[in-house]
């Protein structure tokens, strides 16, 4: 296991920010760590990276105990905090050289060139960090997190401030990294979770309320399945109405929304019914539930 968390808690006076959470993340997984503001996401990440002590419980990173072997833990982790702390008076390359010397990286100049290219900083690398847009500052933060080639990346809101084109590029960077490394990231962008993450952990009021693959969480949370069917005649509704335990809504000429109330996969039933009545099926698809709605259900 890359990350093992056992009964982890953080208490501030009477407030329990993280409440005895337990989870594991395996090597090669990209895991989305989700939750509303104040749920305990950033607190958990700060504990895992050694920036904040836990009140109780254990966290093991690559076999190293965060409480007892912090130097080993930090060498194994690349961390991008929620509020990206950078020395804005330094030039981009100068800052990465500084970070690289702290990590005692060999062949540092070559490694910096690789990170500048990987994160798309080439055209801005001769500027001072203070002259960069927020999106490019995030790229600098990603570059420093990956500079020492850590086996684990913990990224707190890594795409904050990026424009749509930059979002696509950085998401692909994270996906590529996830083939070889363990990535744990927090975000409020649900499309990002579906585009990048193999698995989702949702935390609410300090407790984990869901932990599984994206598809399993969506399937478990959705109480009904929705299918969109297009047939070659506008008279097909009466035939479709013969399917038991469904509700039907006409959405366009010769097109219907069919809702299964018991989570059945209606596609074989619909297909056979259309063929039996000598009609032509023009299209059929299942309408997936929105992750945003599921997130609201689990965290409200």
C-alpha cells in the first residue's frame, strides 16, 4: 500500500475536523478526495504530509510512519497545498533550482528542464513568479511537487485558476503521472474527478461517507435508471408503455425518456419489444446520473 490511514482524527478544542477516518490507497491509483468546504480534506492532507500533527490515529506513507519517520515520508511525497506558497520574487527556474538543492537532486538542470516542459512552463520560465498568472503559478507548484520524482503526489485543488485549455493539459499530465505513481487529489470540479480519477473518497463533517470507484458510487447512489429511446414512429409510446414498472416521458418527436424504477437494465427488453412489433430502433442510450447530484446527496 502507498498510503494507509487508520483511525485518523484531528480535534481543535471542541471541533472534530477529522473523525477517526480509515482508508488505503494503492500504488498506481488516482484517487479523488472530495468533500464540501470544511469537511476535513485539507486537514487530512496536511496530516499525511507532516505539516499538521494528528490528534490520534496513524498514517503510513510507503511503509513510513508519519509520526516517527517524517523525513522519509517527505522524501516520498510531492505536495501541492491548497494555497500554493511560492517565493514570488524569484524567477521560475531559480525557484526550481532552490527546491532541487533542498532535495539534493542529481543532474538538477536536466530535471528542471523536464519539469518545465512537462508542466507547460517553457514560454514563462524566464519570468519572475510574481509576474505569472494564477494558472501559471499553479504549474510552478506542480513542477516543484514533482521535481524530486516522488512516488506519491498529494495535490490540494491542483487546477485552481487554470483556463479551459490549461485544464485539459494539466489533467492529462496528472493522468500520465498516475500510471507510475500514486496520486491523491482534492477538487470541487466533478468533471475533473470523472476525467482523472480511478476512485473517489468523499468526506463530510470529518467522516468518510463513500469510498469506491466512480462508477460504483454513481450506481449505488442512483435510485433509478434512465434510458433515451428513438423509434421510427411517433406511435411507439403505447408499445413502450407495456413495459412494467417504468415511467415514460416524450422528449422529442419519436424520442422518449424511459425511467426504470427498480434499477433494471431495460435495453434488452426495449430492443426485443421494438423488434417484436416490427418497428425500427434508431437509437438507444442510458443517461448517466450526474456526479454533482450524488455529491449533494451524500454531503447534505
